[in-house]
């Protein structure tokens, strides 16, 4: 399955390359995640990581790529009659637009939230031109 980001491109100034890259990626479906535009220049990625503890999740950024990895500690394996919670190891990568920084990452109630902020340098920002 591929994702169609066409409806979001009108609201993604500065993220054109990001959406072009994301449209090439095949989705796996695990772990499920949302990408939300909080307001201009602020975004949030939420990932459902039920069953993982904070120590089993690693969030890193290198060369404009945000990586989220999860590795389940197998020492606490029980005797399950049914196991429906997907606690398998994963690695998910997100290519960040230029000038986008990770502000913080919070993990609460099985949801990892990564807050992003895009701050363009002053010379790249839109400038108003006075009409005479």
C-alpha cells in the first residue's frame, strides 16, 4: 500500500521534499502512527507502542532523519494463552524537512509523541514588500 499525500500538499510549504519521499515509502503498518500539523511550523508524530516501556524505545536524529526503534525485552516472556499485542521489534524512519528540529519526545499511556518545529532562518522567511 502506498500513501497519497496530495490533499496535504497545499498545507505543506517547505515540506515538498518530505511528502515526495513519503509517497515513495511502502507502509508496513507497524507500529501505527499519526503525523499531525499542530500549527504553522509545528508538527507532532504520535506512535502507538502498547506494551513497550520507555527503556525499550530509542529516538534519534541524524542528517535530517528521525529514527524510532523499539526492542522488546524478552526476559519477561509469560505463558500466554492468546497474544494479540504486537510487541515485536521495529524501526521506523521519518525524513525531516530542512530546518526541522525535534523539540521533545514524550511517552505516556503507550503513546510516543515526538514534537517537531520548523524554524526558517530570517533570510529564508517571507518578507512583505511595501507598495508605493
